[in-house]
C-alpha cells in the first residue's frame, strides 16, 4: 500500500510542470504537484492562472510579471530596482541577467529603452544598478526563507533533514555555499532514497551565500542545510531563489559545494544586502 502511494506521488510529480529554476540536478522544488482541486502548483507562489504579462524593454520578449524585474523611475529621474513590484509611479520591466544588463548599460541601450518606456529623457541610471538588483533579489530570497522559518515550513539540522528526506517528506533541499561536500552528498542521497529515485542524480540546490548569512536569514544558529517540508513553501522559495540565481547567471545549474574550511563566496557580501 505504501509503495503504491509513493508510486502515485511520483507519477503526479512527473505529470505536473516543474517549478521555476528546477534542473535535472535539483535546482528547485522537488515536487510541483497540483492542488487537490486541480489548481496548478504555480498558483502557490501567489501567481494567478491568468497573470498579466509584461515585455522586457531590452529583449522585447514577454513573460509573467513575477518572472521579470521592475525598474521604477523616481521623481528625480533616478532609476531604482523594484523587485517586489510595489513602488508607486511608473515602471519598466527587464528580463535579462546581470551580464546582459551591464552590457546594455555600457552601450547606452538601457537608457534609450527606458527613455522610450518612460517617455522622458530625464533618466539617471546609477553605475551600480546591477549590483543593487542583485542585492535586492538576494534580500527577497533570504526574507522568504525567514518567513518560512517563522511559519514552521522548513527544517534545519542535518539529522532532522536526513530523517525527513528518507521518509519522502522533503519538498526542497538547500545547501549553503560553504557546506561540506560529504554532508551535502549524504543529504542528497537521503532525498533520492525517500523519493525512490536512487541513481537519478537528483540533488539539493546550493544557495550562493555562506552558512553565516543563511543562519541570520532564518534566525537560527549554524544553518548549513535547509529542507522545505510543505509544497506551497517550496514553490515560494523556489520562485524567489530562481529569480536571484537566474540574474546572477546560475540558472538551473547546481554550484559545487565547497569544503567547510573555505572562505565565503563572492556573493556573500553583496553591497546593500540586509544580511
């Protein structure tokens, strides 16, 4: 009976669309299963079935609002990132990564595109705009983890995570950038055992910050690994992490874990970060 139930869960996961950011090696939420009423898993991130789309002012491609980054124009003409899309006034949308954005700024393409979008030549683009966006996306992702920690939808501690993973109750597995390789591999293996997909190469996603920053984000000590244990929570975290990782050029690829003796990642001390 238990085998049939697990098999059924896996078949539903295969039939449903993967959450944003998931690659063949676990870049995202493990199971993007639909709700009992058939509502797509994407709705758990807050997106509606018919979410409005916006056009990237640089590429001309359209995508759901939640997949893009909003740039807001201040009263003084200064452009600022509005990654949560809450700032009042006029806004324009971009859907490119940091490398492409830096090239567009250097060539004057971003200023020209924003001039057309905002219908004004009074535009000031800060030199550190790409860094501001990266910092804002990092804050949003870490804030989301903090909210999930307070809601009780995540686990920390290698033993607790391993136990939950072997039972098949882990929806998403996350490792700190400076997690020890052996520790991450053991939890990845436990995840595969719980899913019944040993040999698949399924792995947790490496978040590009150190354990110190991850600990501050969730308000707990020495957080090296995190397991999301609720489908809705995994979808929300997957979306926040996916936007951040895509912007800094990680996309669906998994970063290799470092040994615990190595120093922090270059992404740990992003200027403007709250952590």
